[in-house]
C-alpha cells in the first residue's frame, strides 16, 4: 500500500531511473563542464575525488598530513600527473622550501643589521 495516497508511483521515482539520469550528466555531458580550463581549486577537488589518498607520503613514505601535488606543472585532468606528498616533500619538490629558506636568510640579515 502506498503510504501517501496523493503521490503516485511514477517511473521517475525509482532509484534506477534517478541513477540513469544522473549518469547522463557526468563529465563532458554536463553543460557546465570546462574540461582542462577548470580553475585551480576545482581541479584539485576533481582529482581529490578520483585519486585515492594513500596512508603515507608517496616520496618519503612517512605518515604525515598529505597534500595533492601536480608533478608537471601543467594542470590537467591526467591523474598520472598528480601525487600525494607530505608538506615537506611537496615544498622540496616544488622548490618552495629553498626559496623560503633564502627569503628567511635575507630577512634575518636585514633585522640583525648585517
């Protein structure tokens, strides 16, 4: 018996129908799909939803909080270009750690009057 007599059992109420409808709007079939022209944050979110996060850093194998890092510097939807690294490895491989250290050295020199 239908618990709500005013509501009829239509085919679009069935889970199979809803699943089929939502599958038709995924990826390039979606009218708002941007392909590789997607923004930085949205691309990271897209990759994060598709590339499984490991328990440890893919570079040093330590168990620390992990960042999603792009290997090539070209931000595309190629999952092979992305890896999970700890923050330290991510900064080393990007070259940001050496830049930060150089910046801190020059800042210390200016503060010490050297």
